[in-house]
């Protein structure tokens, strides 16, 4: 699906340079190519919270790259 910069750009739908949980969830579903299950959503939320090291509710590129390959 491209390099990390391309993936980040695809996930950052509003182009503000940050990814919120809604954008991350949509991106994750698109990368999996299917609707997310309840278990998927649990993992998505857990990963997002763990990666959001500055606790601002969004992911910068450096935070995104820690979980993008999962």
C-alpha cells in the first residue's frame, strides 16, 4: 500500500497533518480490505491510545509510524 508517508497521507483525510481516531479506523479498515470486527476495533483503539504519546487525541507521523505496520 505504499511507503509510510503515502499511508499517512491516505489516513489523514482532512490534510491537517494529524490523524484522529476516526481517520485511523477508516484507514485500518481500508488496509485490511474489509469491515472491522469488534476484535479489530478493540485492537485499533488500543493501538491508537498506545501510539498517542502526547495524549492529544491525534497521531502525528512519528506516532503513526510506530503502529502503521501492525
